[in-house]
C-alpha cells in the first residue's frame, strides 16, 4: 500500500511481469510489490517440456508471457511427451525494472530535496534560528572561522545532521564572512 500523504494526487501503476510499481505523481513516493502464487500479472500457460540436467524432460506449466515455468512437475506417465513443445526458462531481463526503479528513486530524491530546501528556508526565518545564530556569532567573537581575518556576518552548518534530526547543536555551526560562506558552498 502506497504511504503517500498527498491529497488529490494522481497515482500511477506499472506492471512488469512479476513486479508492480505504484507511485504518486506529486511526491514520487513509491511502492514495489511482487506477485506470489503465479508467474506474472497476465499468465498464459501451456504444458511444455523442460530439459533437466540429465538431458531428460519434465512436463510443467509454462507461461508464454513471462517465459517462466510454474507449479510442480506434471506426470508424463502414459503420455507421448514429444507432442509438447520444448521451452527454456528465460533469464529475467531486469533492465526495465532497474530503469523504472532508478527513475522513481531519483524523482523522489528531487521532490524531497525541494521540500527539504523549502523547510530549511522557513527554519532560517524562525526565531529559533535567529537565537541560535546570535549565540554562535557571540561564541566566535564575530570573527570568520574560515579565513580568520574578516568579520563574520553569517553562520555556516558544518553538517545538517542535527537539523535533519530536529535540533542543531552549537558545535555543528561556525561563524563565517560572506565571501568564505560563498566559497564553502562553491558559489564564488
């Protein structure tokens, strides 16, 4: 079951042999389900011969769609097995599955990154952040901890682990001047 909290969002479903993907078109939260008890979502079975390691044959149900044998061996007693086709089980091609999984994972990462940045921008406007920022600037005597020469006007997160966990300890923050802060973030 998809755990998406989006209201009135379009949901998509894609069936790939024995796997079904379901995802939200807004947040890209997705779920992957595997079929059990049958070979695929659209089985079309015939009786076929499966070659054993010893070169003999077993009769089994074979799905023409997903190219997999299923179920137990069927007794060939008193049967002319030559009338049944010889089939080989396909080596499952996971490229479409992998491609969809990667695309959904990347879309979800981009969506959550956008939401993270929006939440972070709101946090930087909060009184909690302003209070924490003032403590850090005071602790560092308003001096840039990066170059040591300039007056610090900004506070840099050394890591966002604390913020992501819901609190930011003072040791994860340092006072910096604007040029150093730009340089740290690769914007200079």
